[in-house]
């Protein structure tokens, strides 16, 4: 999954991880920060998160692609979202 693909979906990324921010704060700098956090996640968190939240894969599809149990996929996505939200608090 390329960073270019993620960048194409920047509004989805922003809305997914910063829904409490007002639209007036929506700008490329905020998106860059979110994308940097996503890119810096370890692969085990990053790939399932991107597949689920940006490419709309089902948990089952992600499980099959990554060869991980569905429970592990769900846990890793949850942890990735938590990391992103915690790191975004530092930017507020």
C-alpha cells in the first residue's frame, strides 16, 4: 500500500482520526501529520489499518491477506487507531 494511495484519501484519513476538529482546521499540514503517524506505525498495525479504514476491506479479507486470525486483525487495527489518536493529542 503506497503513501500516494493514502494521500489520495486524505480527507477520509482526517475525518477518521480527528472527527472532533472543526472543518476550518482541515488543512494539508494536519493531514501530513496524520499520514506521518500512519507511516511510522509498525507494519503489523499499518497494513491492516490502511486496508480496513482507507480501502474498505472486510476483517475476513484482511485476515486472509495477512494470514492472521480475525481476532488479531481486529486487535491490531484497534491498537493502531489508539496510537494515532494518542499522538494526535500532542498536536492539539
